[in-house]
C-alpha cells in the first residue's frame, strides 16, 4: 500500500491538535499541553509508519489551514490500521472529505487486493456506524476493545 507521501509538518499536526473537530476531541488526548505533546508524538510516529508500505494524506483549506490527516500503516501481512485526525474545519468540509476518503479506499482496494484495513473509534457516537458504512467499512463488534468500536474494510481478493 505504498503511495507518494505529501509532506505533513509538525505545524500541521499541532494546528489540528490545538483546533480539534468537536467530534474527535474524545478520541485523542488533547486536554492540556502535555497530552497534546504526547498526541503530537503519537501522530508523528504513525506518519513515519506510513512511509513504508503505507498511505497518508492531508487536506487543507484554501487558506492553507489543515482540515484533516488520514493515514494507513502496515501492521501485518495484508493488514493495515488507519487513523484520522481532524481540525475544526472538518465541520465545513466533512461531506467533501468523506467522498474523497471513500474514493481513496476504492482506488487502494483495487491496487491492494485481499488486504484488510481497520479503524478503532470512540463508542457512544451513533453516527459513526453509518459514516463508516458510507466509506465501505463494516462494524465488527467482536473486535471492540474497551471503549472503542472496531471497523473493518476488506478489499476483494479478486
């Protein structure tokens, strides 16, 4: 799942962490400067993981402010984990980005046949299941961990 990496800077990540989308606040440690620094390092490490057989993309506003960062990194043979972190701008751009993400998944599923991509998300948000379904993921309750739900996208083998 190797794609050309667009430069995603620490400033881009920090902008998102300091201006989070309301819906993603509960999924990331953002309560104070220390937690944001820990989350910044976590995202940087995930982005490094995307450079070897992975994928990452950043969306920005016309004013060059980050909207969202999407990444997928290899965790096993034909298995990838994804992450998504969004700024407050996601509210205005959610529909467009959702269609972009669905298109990306469809394109990558053609290229990487038989691969599984999964995502954990915060429980308690009823809109998640329908949004992940729109993207092409299926909710798999048997994969839930603690307070997170497990969603999976499986690329057809043929």
